[in-house]
């Protein structure tokens, strides 16, 4: 690959992720509003939110580490996007693999912990401790799912995984070959989004929005952008592993929006669990389903 | 080298810290605060901190004419203002020896039960939001708005109505009003199964609410708990049935109870009460057209009305519990003393403080909202 092609893809892939992420946020907010019997925000509302927050003047800073932590939040996802293959753009996907991606996806959570830790706000600290605890909870089933997928496809290289699924049609899609792992994967990717019933680290009525409590203006804008990247990233990972990736942009977008819509629908109809209930539930159900799925994969 | 006046500062252990729930916090009800001390995530101390809404209602009432106070009393409890108007009017009527016409009494029951429904819908929404169930919050607030539409038609006001006055009510119902109430009741009955699916029978909500903020019947009685919170401990006591006022003794309704005494039991009692309020309203709709007559008894000039000397202590059953006003008249044109005995003073202070201790931080907001306290009533 020519260097300039790589440069263009390095620029375009995070940009596409951000724009599609904004559209996904809008879709989730509109869907939520419909179920809640509201009209919901207008088409460009997520963009207005980002512009408004970034145009605010920052009055106070909690120090260099706080700013660095917020940069890690965005940087981790930007780095992850260039390892996520999309139709027509591979970026670093052929050189990287699932393991690299999982590593990069942990960087934002650690960045958030670093940044919020500097605020010395008890609500923020409790939120971060909850975020890291729930990361421990959803990572267990997710790692089992990833292990099962690697066993099925015989590789952890994402472009190869997509090619194998697309060559065999729907019957070769991960969801057909390893349905139990797909269910566990869907639950654990939903838990990654920290939406209800796993919304423990934001929990407004308990810890006044936790990590966001000391964030305003550009910092809050950064967390909003992180949310866009996060929704996009987990949806693309699920589509890549279980729904045959994107044959073209139309199917790709349809698939990732469908995954986000499932997640959004679940969010609207459940309250949030307590932190211990989150761990218990995630280590019981999706982990159990994932282990069963792994056993079935191993027996084939 | 340390200075002579050096004193070492004692820091609390690192796992202990203080957290303010309110006055600006999504987990607090109204402008109120609960200051908690935590060890890990367990509450070891809790101190209710009111006063953010203090407007001196009781003192203000001593400076206003008997009739003027009608504009003041609904503001003591924003979500459920009607019982305030009614209990104040009952007290003044008792002192002044006024006989309220039958039609006015039925209209008051209609108004009171609509207010109970609106208040319970609001509470369901608020309680659900403390557990992250925002859909139910929007549903509750939206459906409450349909009741507020009726209040607007009835009185001109959506939140504060000033509809009940000493001697009766301000005006009769507009044309077609009872049919619109009936339509709303049909709508609410259709909606209730949807609320069940989303909230009351939601497995995650039940998991969270069961065992949270549990009160025993003995504790409830010794801490002055009344209303749905008391009935959730298994004691079937309701002023409407046990000390009837207006025309409640002519109506058929049950007093729902639960025995667990926790947040779930309190919510289920309110849900069942909503059904009973619908039942009461259906009876009112059926019987009200047959009751003609004035809606207010003749009153003296309100600007020069010297209410005879005496004391009155009327009580009604509001959506929050037993609501009483202690009124003292020295024979003048304004009250000598008014004391508001609202249920929230007990529920939001002594009960909440005690129930919070030993609970985890996740349960504080839910405990408060399940007690359904009304902060302005504490700051009366």
C-alpha cells in the first residue's frame, strides 16, 4: 500500500467513524424518544451538541494529567478505528488483529480513570471505580467470545474473518456458525456501552453522572465524541465477527445501525442494576452462554 | 521545627468520605439535601438538610385574611396541592360553622381523587428515574399532564387551582367535563398493563426495590409514618375510611396493603391506590349529575370576615399520607396560628435519615423517592 493511500485512510477512517457515530447517536436518541412518547431531537442535534460544547471557553483545568487522560479517551478510539476494516478501507487492519483492537479499546477507560482521578470529586472517583469494575465484568464473556471466534475462523485477522464469512454467504456468518457466542457477544458489547441495565458508572441519581460530574465545555464535548466512537466501534466489531462485515457501504451501515438499535431498545426498557448485580449477571449469563458456545465450537 | 501552636490535623480514614445528595442532585426530590457519610459505599451517617424552599407558609398565613390563604396553601405541596386547599377549607368551615352543600362535597372528592392520580403518576416517574428507568419517567409525567389538562378546564390552573374555598368550591364543572374524566379513566386503565410490563413487573426493578429501605410496622408507627408508606407495612389505615370526611362514607373502595414494608411494597400500594381512585371517580361520575344545588354556601364579606374564636384540627388523606392543619382563631379576620402537619416532615427527615443508614449509595435515592416526600411541605 502506498504511503499516501495509508495517510488518506488514517484520516478518513476515524472521520467516517465519527460521522457515522453521530448518526448512530441521533438514531438511538430518536428511537428512545419514540418509546418514551417524545418527538426526539432534530437531525443535526448531535452535531450541534458537539459544536456547542467545543465552542465553550474552558475556565478551569484539573491539571496536565486530567487533560492527558481526556486525550487518551479520544486517542484510544481513533487508534482503534484504523484497525477496524470498513468497505473499501483497510487501514492497519491487515497488520493488526482482534487482540490489538481489544487492547486499544481498553485505553479510553484507563484514560478516563486517569483524567477523572485528577478531579478529586468523590462522585467521579466512585464512577471510575464502577467503570473499571464493570469492565472486568463484561471483558470475561467478551474474551471468551473472541477466543471462540478465533478458533472458528482459525485467525484473529479481521479482514480474513470478513472474507471467510462473505465467501460462504449467510450460512458462514458467525451468527449462523456460533449462535451462542453471538448472543454472548451482543450482551457483552451492549455492556461496553454502559447503557441500562449496565449503566452503573454514570448513574445520575446515585453519583450525579459520575465521571462527567467535573466535566464541562470541551471536556464534556470530548466525552460526547467518545460516545460516538464507542457506539460505532462496538457495533462494527459485532458486525465483523458475526454478521459477515460490510459487503458494501449500504449493507455495512444497515448492519451496524441494526446492532445499535437492538442495544438502544434494551436500554429503554430496563432500569440499571447495582454494581454487584452487574458483575453477578454478566459472569453468570453471558459468560455461561459464551462457555457453552465455546464448548460447542471446540466439539465441532 | 514546628510552631508552638501546631496541632496535627486528624484526617478521616481514606475509605471514609462525605457526599452531598442535593440540593442540586438528580437523586434528590425537589430542593432538598441529604448529607451522607460513607464507609466504602455504605452509608454510616445521614443528615437531612432542608430549608432551601423555606417561604414561611405558617407565619405568612397569620398575616393574611382567611380567604386570602387559599392562594397560599396549595404551594405547600406542588405535586399534590388539592388536599392542602381542602383541609384548610375544612378547618375554616369548622371554625366558622359553615355547612358545605352536597354538590360541593362531591366536586371536592372528584378534585381530590384526580389529584391523587396525578401525584401517584408523578411519583412512579420519579421513582423509576432513580433506578435509570427513564421511559417510565416520561410516561408518568406525560400521563399526569392529561390530568392537569382537566384541572385547567375545571379551575383555570394546571398546578395550583385554588378551586376549593371555605364554604364550597369556586365554580361548577364546564360542559362535558365528566365525559372527559371518564375518557381519561378509560385511557389510564388501558395504560396500566403497559406500566406493569415496563415498570411494576420489570425483573430488574423488582430486584432493586425488594428489600430496599425496609420499614417494620412498629418502626412505622413509632416514627409517625402514614399513608401508602404505612399501608406498605401491612397496617390498613386510611383517613378516608377510618375518619371519613366529605362524602367518602358513601363511596365503595378498598384500602390496599402490602406487608414487606420495602420500596417495592410502597410502589405496589400506590399502584393499587391508583386503581381505587379510578373506582371512586367512576362512582362520582355516576352520581354527581343527580346531585343538584349550590356549590357554595353563603359567605360573609371575605374582606371583613371575623371567624369565631376556636381551634380546629381537620385531617385528610393526601397521596403522601395523613395531612392535618391546626388552625387557631381568636375571632379576628385572619388566623392566629396555623400549623401544617404534613406527612413529608416525618418521611423526609426522621424516616429517611434512619432508613439510609446501612444502605448502599445506590439505594439512597430510591429510598427517598419510594417514601414520596414533598420537600416544600418540610420547609413549611
